[in-house]
C-alpha cells in the first residue's frame, strides 16, 4: 500500500500523447513540453546500432540441462550479463509464444479504442494504476512522448479487476494468465541469480519477502512523433524494483541501454523476453549485480507498444545488502529502505538516470 504522502492529483491537466500525435499529423514540430535538453536527446553519434553490440541472448533451457557443462555455461552467461550489462534476452523461457502474442495484441487493441472508453480508467499519481500519460509530479517538467496503462497483479489485496479494462473482452483473462506465467518465470530467474551469487537458491526470494512479493504491469504506448530527434518515449532511468521482464514490439525497435558512454539500441529476438536487473537486486547483491540506465526512442513513421512486467519486493520489506555478501573486503554499500519508501521517492521525482539508487549509497561506502 502506498504512503499517505503520495500526491493525489497531477499538477497540470493531462494531455494524451496519442491524441496529440494524431492532431499534428503532417506537422514538423512538437510542443515545447516534449523537447528534451540537448544533452538528453537521441544523438546518432553516441548511439550504436551495430547488431554485434546487442545485449546478451541466453537460452535458459540450459539451466535445467542434464549436461553439467551446458548448465555451468548457461549459469555463467547469466552471471556475466547481470554484472556487466544489467540486461539480457532469454529464449526457451517456458512462456507460450501464443500467450505473448495475445497479450501484446490485446493491449494494442485497447490503445486504439475510442478516447472516451480509455478515459474511464484515467489514473492519478496516488497509485499510478490505470490509464496515464506522465511519470513524476514536478510542475512544468519536460514530458515523455508516451501513454501507458499500469495495473497491480500482486499482492492479491491490490489486484482490483475493476481497474482492469473490460474491453477488449479478452483483456482481463489474457492479462491474468500472462501475469501467472511471468511470476513463475521471475521466480525461476531469482533462483538462478541467487545460485550465481553463491547463495542458497531461495535467498534473494526471501529477501523480497518470500511468497509475499509485489508484481505489476505497465503497458507502454509510443505514438508516432514528427520530431523523434528532439523527444524521448521514456527518459533515461534504471528500474526501481527487482526484475523486469519486457515484451517488446515485434516490429519496431525503441529500447536503448547505456553501455559506457554509448546507447545500444536493442534488437529483440522474436518471442524472447528482455530481462533487466532493477535497483532492489543491485542493493541485495551489494552492488555485484547492476541495474543499468535505459531509455526509449520514438519513431516518426511507426507507433510502438511494449509490456513491462515488474517483479518487486513486498512493499514494507526492508531492503539492504544480503549479509553473506557483506565482508571486510566489501562493506555494505547501501542503507536500508523499504520498497514503498523508495517507490514514493521515485514517483515524486520521475525518471532520473541512476541518481535514485545512488541516493541509497551508505555514507560509509566507497564511491566506486
């Protein structure tokens, strides 16, 4: 449950970016509110589209192989990806391809429904649940070129079907099944991450609160933008929670991951999930695993949709480095904070690079 200090209303009237995009078809300009500072704009000289620099692609079926060499190799690839990239794609993950397609198609259909139907689910910054068009509550902030739909899946006490769309007719059933399958996949990945840290396989899961975890879905809709070089679909940030499973658009690229001083445009593999490490895993692992900045670019000719499923700690669970990973050689890098406290901190500020997790650094920790 969110803190009572959560803002209840947006600071300004909400503009639906999809409607804005449709109203300026043929234009060569966008409102100033969406123009990013020069330093934040997509810049082809600092972007690397080379497919050779794609994030790691891992066949996770190898984790369960009877071949010890294949299993060890797969575990090693996941470990390296968590330490060096914070992102990787997984194939043979056990989720039905048909279900993945149905989930994406269902939400695409939702965003093309009449505005008055979508407006029935308009959200507030109190919980963000429902149909939204901005993140953060700073008045006058430069906005992202996207709309979204956010809903809770776990814990069950927050799972409110009244806030889930009734149209398309299959939406609630598809989303419920999709959520069940992704919770299972995240649970399997949590075990792998624990094993790779030299911990008991349930250690990270227990650090999240055992079975009392949180899970939510944010569906992102990025309309066509006549000046994509000036805007971003989603500003640079690292994910605040535990693990994110992203189902990207099957036709249009948009996700970029920071790699050093460059931005790598991710080339999605068909029916793969893009996995990224969130801030809470970085904290629990005492900085061994890294959450990494990422952002979304937009397109002048094509709209884009993606489904981000967030697997998070229990909201009132105090998150701090796992004791087994705090040693004389590696002091505790982060101060303890509940996930609710951290989430409120972020919701007040909006996307802001890696500065949120840096705020958690313990005063006694090193700065490297």
